[in-house]
C-alpha cells in the first residue's frame, strides 16, 4: 500500500507486511521537486495527492494520468529508517 502525505508531499512505501521492493528495503520518495513540472502539478491538490494507489506495480494518480516508475522510486527514494528482513 502506498500512502501520500499531503503536508510534505512524500510517498512512503513498504510500511506493512509486504515490502514494495524485492530487496526488502523500504523507501520514501520526495515528490516536491516534481510539483513544478506541468505533468505533476495536479499533485499540489491535497485530494489528488491523497488518491495515490498502485496499479500493476506502478504508483499512479488520476486513473493513471500521472505515474512514477518503480525504478525512479527505488533509485531516487531515500532509504527508510528500518528495512524489512
């Protein structure tokens, strides 16, 4: 399950019984730098930002009109404070 924090515009992954990445790592991704791009501007709206879900392994909003690849999230996401073993 992915959760978007409207206050800080981050996406947290892996909190729960199933890790998001096959390495067992948890990642936190900061969306703030993307908000200035036209394709991600809708995420400034709290309701849109909080509508995040996973579709076939891809993080999406607005019925798939906005998405972020798993590779982007893993490569540029920050390691969370605790990994899942």
